[in-house]
């Protein structure tokens, strides 16, 4: 049985640059993004606000959802974020409780 996997969307700010990723440890991955430990897109564009995430029971389901989100238009991603997080709050604080 696979461990829980997460698909997540980060933003630089409200209506800013978006990033879609997948991980099996969302709290750890968010600390890496926040500390800018890994070179790449999120560090270059200062994208580290967790605005949306979804949990999946298998890595295959998570990867399929990540792929669908990455293929989707920006307006669709913004609508998804605003449906569940209209204020674009940083949801990463809830991970450490």
C-alpha cells in the first residue's frame, strides 16, 4: 500500500506566480520551499505560499492529478484555489499542528 501523497499549489502572492507539485511529506516539502533549499523555479520566483493541496492514497493518483493541474489553464487553477481558499491564506501553518 502506498503512503499518502499530496498534490499542492504554491503562489508567490495572491494572483501571482503559481507552481504545482507532488510530495509524500507536505510539511517537509513546504519547509524546503520556505527555506529555499532546492534550486529551481520556486526559489527563483519566490513561490512559497501554500494556497491549495489535495491528499491521495496512491502516488499514481497523485501524479495523475498533478499532470491534470499542470495541463490546466491558469484561470481554472485560480478558480480552484478561490473555491477552497478565497483569501489565498497560507495553509502551511496548519501542517505543523
